[in-house]
C-alpha cells in the first residue's frame, strides 16, 4: 500500500492520495 497525507481514493493494491509523494509500505 501507499501511505501519505490526504487520502482521496483507493485501488485493489494501493491507496491514492493528493500528496505529491507516496511512501510504499510492504506489510
């Protein structure tokens, strides 16, 4: 998943955010 500020949506394997950078989190 990708975790950053301001979540605007989500996909099957990652979340979509408005923040310019996404931090990939493997869990």
